C-alpha cells in the first residue's frame, strides 16, 4: 500500500442532488490497496431547506413555466419498478456498481472495492441515484470517500459511512413495518389503485408535521411513526407504501424559489401523474397550524407543468416521464372541476349540503380558466352566492371562509353551520 503522491482532487458537483440536500465536495489523501497512484475524494452533501408550497390567501365572508426534457420511452423499465425508475436506465456496468454498493450498505460495510471501474461523475450519479431510489437505505451518510486513480480519473473503491447504527436502523424499521401493516389492513379488499393512493396521501398528511430539525425527518420513519418530516421523508414514506401494494412510482427532484424539493410520480392505467404530499400538508414551522383534519389536494395527481408556480425539475439523474392524462386528478375524478359558473355553483351547492350532513369542514373547487376563477371568486365574496336555494337553504350556513389558490385556479371554503 502506498499513499497517494498526488494532490487530492477537488470536484465541483453539478449532478445527482437529492431533494432537501445540496452536494458539495472536499478532499483528502488516503492509503489504498492494489494501486500506486490514487487520490481519495470526499463528497459531502449539506442539507438545505426544502421548498415550501405557495401560501394561500383567505377572505372571511359572513353568511411559470416548468422545464421538462422530452420523454424517452424505455423498454427495459419493468411495469413495477418499485421506485427504481432511474436504476433501469443505467448501463450494465453502472448497474453492477449500483447493486454492489447497495448490497454493501445493507450489510453496513464501510469499504467497497468496485467490480467495475467507473468515472468519478458516474459514481457520484450512481450513489445519488441509490440514495434517492432505495427507500430502505435512508441511513447512508451524505459524506463518502471515492478512491480515484489520478491518471485516469477512474474510481476503484468507495468508503461509506452511516448516520444511524445497525441496531438503530433495525429498531426504526420494525416500527415502520408495524405502521405500514396497520395502514394496509385499513384498505378495503376491493380498493382500486387510485383509492389506495388517496389513503396513503391522506394518512401521511394527517400524521405528519413539516420539520427541518427532526433527526429522522428524511426517513420513512419520520412521517409514519415520528410524525415529523422533510419533503424527503414525506416522499419516501409514500413510495414505501406504493411499493408494498405494487403501484409503480418514482421520485422527482427539483427546486422552487431556489430551494431543493422532492416529490413523487405514480402510474395509473399506463399514465404518469405527479403527487406531492409535502405541499398538500400546510402549514410549516413558524406559521399558524391548521386543524389536524385539514388536507389539501392541490397537488394530488396532477400533470407536468401544472404546479401553478415556477417549479423547476432536475432531469440530471433521468428524464421524468410525460404526463398525458388528468383522469385521476382529485378535482376531475371526484367531480369538483367546473367549466362554467353555473356548473361551479351547482358543485359548491352539493358540497355544502354534504358538509352540513357529514360535518366535513372543507369543500373545494377547481375552475377551468383564470377568468372563471375570478368570476366565481367575486360572486363568492360580493354576492355571497354560494349555493342554489333548491339544494341548500341559505340560513343553514352561519359563515364561510374562502381560501384561494390563484395560480392553480382553486377555491376552498371552510363551512360553519348555523347549529355550531
């Protein structure tokens, strides 16, 4: 064994960012087996605040273009990819290294001598992809060493580190497995994939508070057991549940307002949809907390370019698939989508009636255009014209609070019946 005589390498990393994290680099020398001229490069990822959803605005009444690369349809991606969409786009040597490092991480090994030698950039991408897609490997540290042959830039070995001990991980996993079993047992025997997705979405939203400081916030344990999470934890918990019932899914990384973000995509009837449990779970730290039963569906099975804000997608790890259908979008699927004011009025009236019968506090409506959104919002504010007298008597509602999501053309009402 000889120490590297060359200066340690410093890399600037521009690919492979995991959501809620940014990857940076530092360097160090290291002694390595079986080579005479090498450098050891340390890669360190630092955590940044996850992107927050746009705020809603409220009025009390008494009585942006996302960038997407073209989709490539890959025949070697199986129907059920179990969150490993990017993995199936790797070549044979890259898959070998990916599998080798993943197996070593599951055994808590600290040194992996690679069977195939790849470039520094390829190894960075593989580890970033693995940390993203392997839901159970949440405990791999953001800092790792790559042993590099200086003359060729090829990596011969990787040193891994872990954020949690093996015993700690086993304990976390036992609790997560128990919670997952409880959630799956609540699913009706005849539940459709879209119904299962809604249960998973609602369970995560209702059981989780967004937190930047929770130790397990980037793990499935965070939302499912601990009740606190970053966007990475939200997305990984959702992916874990989808994997358990065979719903094809993948992770999407990107940024909003300069902050990294992570969400999911799912495949239903051959079509991909975006779903963001983090952004459907407002508010965040430092803001007034909504009731525990409050859920938004603004980002429930939506198409690319329909986030309503300048949400930039990171296509460096793999190009995300196209989205060609709105069939299962929450508002369209459940009949809360209006293309005229009369239709909007009828939808609101029926929802108010349902709210009064069931105690459901929040009702929602998505309008087909911004002009229709403005018209409906004005009538709700100025004319208090929220229902058809033939459906719901006016004196049955004491007041309602309007929450508006202008970029999405969505209106939400919180209903307060007269008997409260």
